C-alpha cells in the first residue's frame, strides 16, 4: 500500500494552479507525531507532502518516526528551504527528495509566485547531491505556461543525475482548486510527445516507464479515459493535515475515517471502506496523477515490478525507438475530445500580488467553499 500524508496546508510559494497557500492550516492543529505513530510498518511508498512540508519544524522527528515504516519514503518540497532537508539527508541519504520546478527563470517564478525560486531550488539540489543524496529530482506540472520547455528541463535533469517527475493540471481538495483546465490541450500534447520520445531514447529504465506515465498524462489532457483503473482505497490513501483519511486527494466525499480518533485497523476494516471502493469503481473523474498512476502501474503482489500493460508498452515502444522508428501516438490517443474543447480558462499569477490568507480551522467545514472538483 502507498500512503500520502499532507503534513500541512501552509506554503511559502504562491502557485497559480494550487491555492493551498491561500488557505493555510494552523500549525498547532496539524497532524501530530502521536497520530502518525498509528501508521503501520510495511508501507510500500510513503510520501510526505503539503503545502510545504519543510514548514513543519518537527519534520526531522516525523522522518525518524516514519522512515522505518516504509520501503520508500519521499519528501515532496518546493525546495525554497532546502537547508532544512540537509540534516535529514545526512542521516537518511536514500530518502527520495523532489523539488517543484516549472522551468527556468521567469517560467518557474511566475507560475509558482517565487522570487528567484528556480535558482534556490537548483542550488539546493546540488547541495543535497554533494551531501550524498541518492534519489533527488525535479517535479513539474506540465501546463500551457511551461510545456514548451519540458524537454529542456528533462535534459537538464538527465545531465546532472536528477530524476524528473511529471504531473499535469488537476482539480481536487489537496490543491483547493476547481478551475484547473488547460487552455490548449493539443499544443501541450505535442510537447509531451517530444518528452515521451526523449525519455525512451536513453538507458535509464525508470525513464522508460516515466514515458508510459506521461502517455497517461497526455491521454488525460486530451480528455481520454485513464489508461489503467484507479486503485484508490485499495492500494493507496491520502491523509490530510487534520488526520482525515481519504481514498484520494480529489474527492472529499470519499472519506474513510480519522486517524486521530480511530486506529488504523478500525478505519481499514470499517464497512464504509467497501462503500468507498464501490464509489471509486464507478468514479467518472478523469485523473492521472503521479501518486495514483505509479501505483496502478505496479504489480500488487510484487510492488517493485511493473504490471503487464505498462511493461508491454515500454518494451514495444523502446524497441521502435532503438531501431529508428517513431511512436504511433494515434494508436493510444484520441484527439477528438480535445479538438472540440473551445472553452477559455484563465489562471491568475501572484508573483507581485498580495492575497489575504484564509486560515482553515480544524472545526471548519473543509473544502466545501471551492466548489465541486471535476477533472475531464
């Protein structure tokens, strides 16, 4: 099982595609060490995210507690406070670190509302690498405002021994957004085709499977159904900063329980779990996020191995690239839905703007003010 813990909704970025920073939690109301102790050992993949997890001053203690419980522990950070990760990497060099970077220069800084954010992140990556970090990399949200530079970003990561994880615009309660839709789906998809081919050219096996994941992202962008079934509430769950446990980070109606007031087994064995799984089975949301897609791409019994569908896709298209062929994207993707999408969307940038923060209290009715979260 994979577990994602949203440690906080506080954030020191001001992203255009995520409004967590506008709706922070109170530090003294966020999930506690005592509650996190209830997470059992034997987790396949445990991701500590936010908001910005380095704003948790007890992050080193959280890592000490959860590191032994997971085969892989990841910290997903914006990278602006990378110095706070240095003592963690000295102690646990095999922890997976991902910094959010949307491109170079103003591309990143405008999308994420950060002054010199790209420089801070890149400097931080090199410092962590020098300290001996074994699995560090970049996470980027492919969208209209950065898709032209995504291949350049991949080549930079590859050159310096960093990994590149990708996602795309999604609506959901973790992002506090219900209007994340692309402006030009076909344009973004064209640049993603270049990225997929580039990932298959090298010798890094991880990148071959990331090519498949990006194929799924492109399908999502173009309005196609997801390439593999969703396994929410079976193979992965999300825990929010108030200890509420959800099947996924999109639908707040798929709540399983609360880890502060309940034990893990009590939540996992409750009658509501089967009801939630049935809702997942019938879900019409068109999601394909790294936190759920990579889970769906793995075998259930042997989670370090890929499932048959992604494996066959990778072998077939890697061989085509090796022998000078090209990927037949039309075999996997239908452009008709995207071509018919004539709506106009607008995302505001906040680099030079001040916005009043709406502090969310534990007692509030969470997520209801953001409308219905729809992905299409």
